[in-house]
C-alpha cells in the first residue's frame, strides 16, 4: 500500500469514527508505516476468524449467511477483513469505543430521521382480487421485471463502454432478438394457460399417468411447459420452480420432483448463456457461455435420445430417472457457476477468479474438477490472448485496462499482477518510440492448475522487457548523462557558470517579479552558459528559466503540510502584500522528452527545483555578506576609531559568513555529492527501470531530508536566520554609504579652506558645483545618517537575534540527530561549533529541557 493511500485511509477512518483532537492522523500513519507486514490468508486462519466473529455476533446465523453470500460473489479481501475484525474483538477498549461511537451515530441518525419523517397511506381498494387474477398479475410482473432489468443493465454497460471508446462502439443485437422470447430456449410463461385438460390426470390409470408425465417431463427438460407440469415465472435471480397437478399419484409425484431440479438448472443455465453472451458483458463471459453451450449440446442430445425411446414406447419414468441421473451433477455445477457469476456481477478477471476458486474447491471430486477446469480454460482464452500481446509485444487492445484494477485481476494471477503490468509497460514504452519489439521466448499462455507453468513464462517476458527498456534508456537515450546535466545546474556543481550568471543577472533579479522580462533572463542565461565550462554540456539548451508564484520556504511548507492539521490553514492563508523579488521567485526548469520523462518526471523536477532554490538563495546571501566585507575594507580609510560597535559588526558579519558557507559546504559536499555517488553506483547494478526510478527517487528524498527541507521546524528556523543575515547586510550597506558621504563632506570642506585664496575663477566655479551636487546627494540620503549610539543598538540586536536562532537550530539538530537517528545532520553541529564556542550553552539548554520533561 502506498504512503498516499495510508494517509487517505487513516484520515477517512478517523472521519468515520468522528475522532477529534488528539495527535491527529500523523501518529497513526507513522505507526502503520513502521509496523506494516503483509497478511497471508490461510484456510485455517480464515476459518478461525470466521468462527470467532460468529461467536461474538448477536445473530451468528445472519453473519454466516452474509459471509457465504459474499464468498459466493468472490468478494476480494473478505478473509483479511474478517481476520482484522476478529482481532478487534480481542481489544476491549477498542470494542467499548466502537460501541459508544455506534450508539452516538445511531442516535444522530434517529434524530435526523425523526425531523424529516413523512407519513404515507395506502389507498383502500374497492374490490378484492381473485387468486387467479393475482397469479396472472404475478406472472406479468415477473416477466416485465426480468426483461426490463436485463435491458437496463445491458444499456448501462453499453453506454459505459461507448463513453470510454467512442470510436469503437459495442455491436448491438437487433430488437427482434429480445422481442421474440421463444428464440431464447427458456420457458415462455403466458398469463393464461393455453388450454385446460379435458380429464384430470389423477382420474387416469396409473400407467396412463406415468406415460403422460414422461411426455411432460421431456418437454420441461428442454424449457417447454407441459400439460400437467408448468413453470413459474422467476423474479430477479431466483431459481425456476414448477407447479405439478395436485391430483397426481403420490408415488409418481415423488419421482417427478426428483427430476424437476434438472429442468430448473437447465432454465438457469439457458437464461445465463443468453444474457451473458451479449457483447456488453465482455469476452470472458462470452467465452464461458460458449463453453456452457457446448456442454448443453450433450444434454440436449441425451433428451433427444430419451424422446426417441418414448416414441418407441420403451421409456418409463424409472428409466427416465436412471438415464438423467449422470447429467444431474453436471447441470447442478453449471447452474451454480451461472448463479454465482450473475450474483457477483462478475466480468473479465473476476469471472476467471470465481472459476479458478471453484476448480480448487472441487479437489477430491475428479469429475466436477475436470468440468470446472474445462470451463476455466475455455473462458481464459480471450484473457490470455490479451495477456500474451501485452507481455510479449507491449500491445494492448482491451480498452478497459492500462492500470491495475484489483477486482478484475484473476486470483491465480494476483501475485504476478505488478510484473504483468510492468512487462507490458516497458515494451509499450519502447514501441511508442518507434521500435518494434517481440519477446524471443514467446509461448502460448494456457490456464493450468500448476501455476508455475505460466508464472515462468511471465517472468521470462518480464526480464526481457526490463533489459530492453533499460538498455534503450541508458545507451540510446543517455539517461545518466542527462542526470549529470541536471546535477550541473540544479545542484550547482558548475561554480564558474553560477558566478557568471549571478553577476549578469544581479540587477535584473533585484526587480519585483512582475517587472522582470523573462526573455531578457533567458538571453543572460544563454550568455552565461556560453562563457563558462557549461558550454561543453551537450544538453545545455534544455535548461530554461522559471519564475515561481511562491518563495521556496512557502512552497516547501505547503508541500510538507499535505495531509496534516495545518494544511487548510496554509492553503487558505491570505497572500502577503509584499511582492516577490525576482531572486525569491527565480528557479531553473528543464525540458525532458519522452521516454526519459518516465524517470525525470515533473515530480522529480519539482524536487530538484526545491533543492536548487534553497541553495541558490544561500549563495545569494553569501554574496551579500561578501559585498559587506568588501565595503568594510573600503570603510577602514575613514575615521572610525570612535565607533565602538564597528568591531562587533565585523565579528557578526564573519560569524554569519561562516554559518552560510558551512551550510553550503555541508549541503554540497556532505549531502549531495555522496548521495549522488551512491545513486550512480546503484544505477550500474539496476536490473530494470523500476529499480532506476526507485534509486533516483531515493536520491532526491535523501537530499531533501538531509538538507533540512522536510522538517518544518528546522525549515522555519533556517528561514529566520537567512532573513536576519539579509537585513544585517542591508543595514551595513546603508551605514557604509552614509559614512562615505560624511567623509566626502569633510574632504570638500577641507579642500575649500586650503584653496580659497589661490584658486582661479574656473577652479572656484568647479568646486562650487561639486559642493552643490554633494549637498543635494546628502539631502536625498539624510534619513540614512544616524548617530553612533543608534547603530550600536542595532548591531547588538542583530547579534542577539542571530545567536538565539543559531543556538535554537543547533539544539534542534542535536535532538533530531539523536532521537530520529539523522546522523548526517550532526555534521552541521561539528562544523559550526568546531571550537566548542556553543557547546556550553547547548549543554545548558539540554539540562533545562530535561528538567522540564521530568517536571
């Protein structure tokens, strides 16, 4: 079961049980993922669970009847469900909770029903109906109901098929096939008898009664009403019953009642074959009805031979009973199968599952098992024809299937379902790329009780398809080279390219995202690619620019909030009024064509984008801090000896730069590179494309996790640290700018005083112009000039905020690396606290946390 399915089922179950509060679904989901083991159904465990449930049930007979009904319908996962319910009966607390919950739900339903109750009254009839009229009405209703229901079902199935396949509609039988019931071969029940007997059969001699009943039975056995034996109309899926003249001699009547079940089975089989042979019920049911008709021919030949004996006057009722007995078992089995398929509304694979189960259930009864084996082989022919084209050539003609539909998979292929699906998919991918492929080991697949026979054929086809597609992607489509190309740009291992690119796009990315012209960015990207070592990459032209609607932190938090209590709050949160800058919205995108998109799909590219945006923003912050360092170098020429805070600002800048650079080093050289090499080695040993996909997905998941992008708590702290660094750089750049202006003012004033007496007229005019321009510039930036004491308080606040957040991050990393065994994260602590500067404070925080826990 997939992780998404577990999330969905847990939330659905909590909703059905009206569970509110607590730790939410996350706790149960984690427990299920850590403790899930496959349940293997055995006959003993299923029987024990059924017995236990019956013992706990208030109405055990009803429970067992319902169980047998679902079993007859071939309901999937019935035994695992009963086993689970039997385990729940052992937990008294769970039972108590479920009983309370059921009581509350029933009370709510009763209240809702009482608020919307409507009374109905049955109008009184003015006259009573006779028994004959009632019987006639019953026959009419039975015929109309059965006919109409079949028409409705056929129309529904036909419409469903035509909706999915408008270019290949199902053929339709002409209306006269259904309007002329005599063509069907089953009993035609008329509302009134054809003619009343002149003499009651009970008044006739015993020998005459026997001969009359033999003739009636020969008619009834082929679906035609006799004189003294008439068929009752059937309602829905009921078995056919008969009315025998009550005046008949008891000894003859007893023998007749023994033979009539054969006629009832014949009616059931005939109705089934006529209905299920329609195109709307699928090829498997059509093949099954054809096989049943073949068996029914032998039965009809037998009845014809008995009729010949009757005409010769040598067939007595006892002989009829003797001759008909060998076919009774066959007719019963056929009728039972027909009823089960009809009740379960089985089609395709579900019909084959039912036949397969019946074949195994008749172990020990060789005749019955041979009969079921014949039916299963015949019904499976069209299914296996589709299967052969799929696993040997990757061609599919069944319009209903390209993904796994669990209830349509035959039970004897259940274990191989994933391999069958993947085998055809692999070959289909290669075929879609214009190459014709056929498995060299292709053999006809036939149904057999020895499953290993066709399991081996499927496995051979699977290994061939896996190798063909893997070689096609690795060699012809250069999958590994493509992945390396993506790594160059999204994981930032082309350093010179990013230096060129960030230098070229720095001014453009400072603008609001709405003011950026994408073609200009594309042109700058092209220039950076041509000017760097990335120019040697043959796939560089597939790299594109993408401006995202959210910053990377918002994007990550929205992803992490899926299926959590915070999901609605984050999704429905009002957008901030502050517009994104180009740098916050910036990301790369990559053009991936079929069939490489099977591996490098949109989901994988989104993960690459999140990693890139995170590292790209860190690189941006590093450049800002380096620019501050350059500005500080230039500021040393100014008179700053009186500014006590200046040394503190330099130290804080260096701590921030050390933090950002070490985080980048950790992500690139301790996470991305080692994980990439592990994936590369795994790809060399991959035996099929699913392994490749798994290794690639695992690589991205590990990178995201170890880069702290899957933990909302760490992500928020890291985001705040980056924000503090950016605000600090802005503050320092403003201050450096103001100091530069102040120094320029002093220089101009000093220059004017020294040159006042000796300068020429032209020089004095030039100096006056410079002074005017400087005054104007100072007036425009007067808000940036502040006192030393104000800057000192600002730097002190930045230092406090940065230290607090960094200590919080290191503390959380220490907790996660210990509790969740995320050992790679502890490397960040070792790098940032290389000289033990934060060790004492971290130990103090750990002691305080343990004291709070103990209290």
